[in-house]
C-alpha cells in the first residue's frame, strides 16, 4: 500500500496524486540491519512502511529490550522525540529490506498550520498510537508469554518466520528456549 492510499483510507478522502497531499513525501529504502533512527538523535522524520518490517528497541541497564515491531502499512518513528524535539531513547532498525515513505517534521508542522485535513490525520494517528501503546501496556501486565505469542502469530503470521527467535523471545520477555516450548505446544 502507498502512503497516499493509507492517507485516503484514514480520512476517507480521495487524493489522486502525492502532490495533492498537504505535505511532501519521499520514498526511502533501508537494507536489512540498517538503522532507521539512532539512539540519542532528534527524530525529525516519520515513516510509512510500504514493504518490510522494523523493530523498535530501548536500552535497559546492560541489555537492549524490544518495545515493538512495526510492519507493512504502519507508521513508525521515535514519536516522543518527534513531538518534544528531545533526543530519542529508542532505536528503529530494519529487520528485512524496507521501502518506506517519509515525511519531514517541518513539512508536517507547516501543514498543520494551514490544513484542517492534515490536523485530522495527525490527530487520528496520535489516537491510534495511544491505543496501541495502551493495549501493549495492558498486554504486558495481563497476558502470559504464550497468549502474547499466539496473538502476535494470529495478527502477523506472514512475518513471524522472518523474525529471529531470539528477537521474538526478547519482545515477549522470555528466553528463546521458553519460546521454543511455546511454539512446539501451539503447533501440536
């Protein structure tokens, strides 16, 4: 899906070309393992994933924890840094080759000043992001690793085989051996 199609879907609009959008977009590519957003940088870009998937990580004591995975047809950025213009505490890395469309913060902020539609788009995405984060927090507090994995498999089965087991285990907060037992149990 293209960003324009996503935009039209979110707003129930019918923009015919990218030049009809209230802000410019640019296609970018990232190779597997390439960093999209580095720790401690100011996030000035927001990305729409056309193809591929990324992981978002955060440093924790002596380890790195995976906060979330983002897949095709989703928006991603170090959102707190994007809003506050303080250095980001997260890193975003391509797990496979990715094609994305990016929007510069300055272009988005400019569009907010003169476009009600751009404001509606931003509000809707912020609401969706809040709901995603809230659901993730509830999931962490109430679901077992097995339940979280089963849900992840149900919603993103086409990607699971492309994510290394150790990364899925890290995301679930368990050891890879425990994930192997969960997978074996669910597959039997």
